[in-house]
C-alpha cells in the first residue's frame, strides 16, 4: 500500500477548526496504529510566546489531546538551554495552561537510555529519553527554516528527544550540514518504529533566518503523515523546494528504501519561500559552477554575532556553546567557533544575529 501524506488547509489557530482538520487527516490516513501511551513531542526551541512562531502552537496540541483523550498522554521536551528553568518554557509556550486544563503531564527529558548508532563504520552511543521505552511518539514539529538543515520539520524535531545540553555537544562531532544530516538520518532510523504519527504545524511558519529569528509566513496548512521522512518530503514540495536538495532527505533516499508518498489534499505551492542565508550556495547542481564557487567558499561564510544593544545577558548562548567559543564577557572566539549556530537558535531576545561576508551579501 502506498504511503499517504495529508495536506489540509487551515489558516487560523482556532482549536475547534484544527480539531476537525486533524481528525479528518487521521481518518484519511487509514492508519491502524493505535497506541495506548502517547508522548507528544512539540518543537519547544526556546521560551517564546506562541505568537512569535518559534514553537509549536498550543492550539494544535490542544486539538491532538482532545482527539486522543482516551489514551495516556504526556507532553515532553528538553531544551538545550540550562539557565532558563523548564517551567518558564512550559508557561511561555502556552503548554502549562493546556496541561492543567486536560490533566496531562509535562515531562522534561532528563533520564536517558543509550542508543547505539553506526555512522561510517564508527559506533556512537547517544542518550535518548527513557520515555521512549513505553510511549509511542506523536511528533508535532513547527514548519520553519533552519540554518543547518534548511528546514526543520519532522525528522529534525526528533533531535529534541536527546536530553538537554547533550544535543549541542553532538555538534562537535558532526559539524558540517552534511555530517549532521547523516547523524539525523541514522538517529531517525533507530527510532522510526516508535513514531506513529507526525502532525506539522504549518498554519503560521517561519522563513529566512530560522529557526528562531526568521520572518513569519502564512503557510496555511496542517500536514499529517505516519513517517516523518514522507511528511518532510511533501513539505518541501509545498514550499517549492526539490526534496533531494536537503541533505538529510537525499541521504535517506540514497541509503534506504523510499517511494514518493501519495499526497491527499489540494494545495497551492507557497511561492518565493525564503531560505536561510547559509543555504543560498549549496543548491548549485552544475558541476562547473560548483568548481568555480569552491575556491571562494570562505568568502561566503556567515558567522554569529552578539548584538550588545539587544543582549539581556541571560547567558543562554554561553551555556549551549558546545566548544566554549563564547567567553564570559559574551564575546565570540572566532578561532574556536564551529558555526553550529546553536547560540543563534536559543537566544530568546534575538540578540545573536547572522553576519554575512561582503560576497555573501551580494548573493542575498
């Protein structure tokens, strides 16, 4: 049977409307998966209010909880920042209120179990939340751009199953976009069978400098499927990106069995969807052009810069930096910086900006 991905138009965060759309999507999937214990995994990147479009909207979670109200449900995540208490995340993102309303637990991923992953014939032990042992995952990402993976959707959202600061430390082992994408796919394959549903909050998405400082975009769709790889593939189509241009999708297709999913639902392609500045130069397929650009790659660099006038000295960037390139005075040591952009992701005040080289600005 051909895999299905459902695209449903939804232009506002009205809980009853979202409920009807997701319920319709689940019926169209004709899925036989019906777990008794569900871990809802939203995108809770930072302690930001829903209107900022950085995190999964609570109205989407409310609708999901009501649909699966006869199951045992918990909502779980573990942001990489250490200085901000998890309770502030729950409150700011709007999850504390809905958890109280529906009497579901809010769980920080602290206890972990080891997960063995083989990457290029090298064995790596990665910690993953111990909740995965008894709960099936309902994956609820936010539709956003990402400076390292181009888009952050179903597969990237699962990276949040790795507890706390350990996520950022992995960037020291997988520095480039390609290497990090290899890791993401191997991590995903290890837990693929634990994910029974993926629901993308694409009502209001983010383009440009995602995943935290981009421009909000009215995408106007909820995208639903069983497998994150299928959902991510279709989401690329939705915004006019050839799916195999994304490293993690290309890696998956090249290594594992994949067939293009059947899209159910009418949609209009989102035109002129702005990609992150770090991705402008990696979509060149012409070999001749690639060779010409290669010698000036260093001139196309983008680097994080901390803007003093915006900085509130919360030290979220300092805590998350995996190579300690951010100093006590909140200056960045360029020699140590590996350009993972974790600091850019977690800053709640948009004080970390992406600075482009002169040539990179020309290619904007």
